[in-house]
C-alpha cells in the first residue's frame, strides 16, 4: 500500500544536501517519489510499505549522510523550531 510521510532532517543548510538526500532515498526499492522542500527543511517521501518502511528510509539517510530525521505526524506538516544550518560536508 502506498504511504506518504514528511521527514525533517537534523540539518539541511548545505546546498548539496537536498540533492544528495533525494538521490539516496529515490535509489531505495519501494520509494515512488521524494521531494525536498528546502525552505521548510523537510523531505516528503511516497513509498510502497510492502517494499520499504519509514524506519528503513530514516536508517538509510543516517548511514549515508549522518543525519537524524524527525517524522512529522502527517504528510506536509511543518516542523516548528530551529533546525541547524551547519553544512556537514
């Protein structure tokens, strides 16, 4: 079944991060679409939950980029608060 989730990375200030993160997520089996919203500091992911999971997506981003992710309660929700804009690269 298709699921959609909005994830908020621990940081997304570096201009190269959105493209890298999107590429990593889209390379995963079961991910149908990934869209980075730089201004909102978020990543929208649509995926087939019979092939992958939110946990697997978060784990993959963490392993590849060293980023922690926060899951929004609903697709498209905006995280309140300050997100670090420090480039980790």
